[in-house]
């Protein structure tokens, strides 16, 4: 009997693809954007589109706020990204805005996710000269500021959506070159955490198979992303495990934080804290993990993860004004670490108690049923 999957990824329709292509056909110098503090899906989707559009003869540029994590610098073109750091940015960015005939946002659902500087530059540019603002994304509640958006919240990654948009169909040209496929598969692997979350449906593996057929090297990607950590990262991870994690067993929750001073002590570089939020989920009885990271220009970065029995995007959205997916979400908090942690604990106690109690009942019932067998 074939299993029914209740949560299938609703991928783009032919009409949506045709509409996207109508915008791309009128553009020669698009400016592509990833979200602030870019991750593998943000960088992967932008680089994939950059290489794909260059193959068509266009001249795209990419802009983001933050740094490219060291584990993603193996991706071709990552050194070409125009990066905003605090209030500083390269001179080429102003020229890229002037020359742009299309603004294309990837992996975020509202322009505010660009960060303060890029968001301001974007709105200034559009006010000076009207140009289309479009997006492809997989987060909930997309902004109505876009002229056009392909929004698929049930997709595991924006890179999955792009794979479906540009794979060979009905005899059309396959635009998934090796360099494009590598960037797309990197986004899928990182946003699913090596297929550990948001990936229990067939289409995500069909997309992965397609990208491997197009010469993406899964082994290389995993080695580069997950097996190239510095000694500083290992030392810091040990510190987090031994010293930093606070467990709230009655809430099935654990959390930890890293101040700027602690990050400086361990000589961390951008990307060294990627994936740390998942550590507490290795503990039996823990369903929710939270990581509070002090940053230089973005306040406190709040990262939330779940094993899949309790949603966390409501904590990010309603508790901190952020967003994300059911089991992987985040936000930025203007305040100090202690205030962010207090706000988190209060929210969980106030708004998640019923969910946690229901989950406990289900677990107890399951144990009871097993004992009767």
C-alpha cells in the first residue's frame, strides 16, 4: 500500500513560472538579494540564480547584509557578493542599484529582512526610478510590497522551489548546470539540516535526485559544510555543551547564549555558530531549543528549533516579531541577552503550556500502550 503524505510541497504552477519568466525576460541587470545574516539557502538560491542568468547572457549582481559563512565559501561566486556590514558597504553596491532594472529577493518574505541599510537603499532606489520588485520564497505571510512573488511555505527550501522552476520539463532546456545544481543542493541540505527536519515528503528527495543527476556532488557539499569546522568552533562547542545550556524539563525546553565577549574569547569567525542551536535537541525529553547570540549590529539573534512535536515559529513571530517555519524559526531582538531570554521563557510558559501538556499526555499514553503489549 502506498503511504499518503499529508504535507506535500506545493510547487510552482506553470502560470507562476511563466509570470516569473516574463519579468526575467525584460531584465538584463537584475540585482539579487538574500536576507540579513545569510544562510545556505539564501546564499545558494542567490548564487544559483546568478549563474543561471549569466548563462542566459544577463549581468546579475548579488547584495546581502552580513558575512558569507566560511563553510559556504567553496561555492563559486561567493566572493562576488556585495556585503553590507553595519553601515559600511562597497562602492560597487551604489552602482549596482543604479544599473539594476529588476530587484529579485530570494529566501525572505518581506523587504525588512534585508536589514536596515539595504532596505533603505532599496526603497530609495524604487522611489527614484520605479522598477519591479519580485521574490521567490518559502516563508509564511509574504509582504504585499512585492510586484510578484512565488511563495511556497510548504517547500523545505527556496532552493527546492528554484529546482522545480528551472529543471527540464516537457522537452525544455535544462538550465541546471553543475554550478547551479551545486548551489541549489547546498541550500536544500543546509535548510533541512541534512534532511533532519521539514523534509518528510517525496518531492524534496526527487529534487535532490535531479540535482545529483545534474552533477551536484552531495558528498563534497556535506564535507564542505559540516566537516570543515575550525578548532575554535570545536572548543566553543565544548564550552556550550559543558557550561552554557540551561534545561527547563517541565517545559521540554533548553536554551543557551553567547555574548560578544565569549565569541571574541574563542576567536570565532562568521559561520562558526551555524548549527549550534540543534545541540540541545540531542537530549532526551527536550523538544524546543533556543540560542541567543549577541551581534555587533543586529542586536540579539534568536534561533529556535524543534524536534517536530512542538511548533516554534509562533514564538519567533508573536514573541519577537520574527518568523520562519514550524520547526525552525528566528528573529532579531533589540535589547540584551537577559531580556531576550526572559521574554522567551515567559512566552513559552504563557503560550506553550497547553501544547506541552498535551504532548506529555500523548507520550504517557504511548508508553502505557507499549507496556500492555
